[in-house]
């Protein structure tokens, strides 16, 4: 069974940026998807579109066109924190 690579990379970028806070365009290709640069660039291109695979992802990522830096927003951080805020069950 194949996975949806676009959805996987959208989620991976969001999780990575939660810890790293920002990453350059050149580095994101090397770190997240060295074998398929187009897939990782879709994360940048789709960050404001409904085509993003992260539900309601609009506003989770910000891209500085001049500096070529992708970063997570406060809304994106809150999404991750809400998702993983529960304690381990005994």
C-alpha cells in the first residue's frame, strides 16, 4: 500500500518546524525530501491553499519570499501543542 506523499510531507514539515522554528528553502529539500524536491516544494507552494493536506493548514506556515525561509506561525505551534498535549495513559 502506498502512502500519500504530499500529505506525509505537509505533516512532516509542520512537525519539524515546531522544533526548528524555521528552515531555508535549500535546507528543507535536503532535510525532508532529498530524493523528491518537488514534493517538499509543494509544502511551500500550498501553505495558503485548500490543497494543503494538513486540515485547516492555512496560517500554520509562513514563507519569507526575500529570505527564502519557511517558518511555523503561532497558529501552527498551537496546532501541534493541542495535538500532543495529552498525558500518557496508565
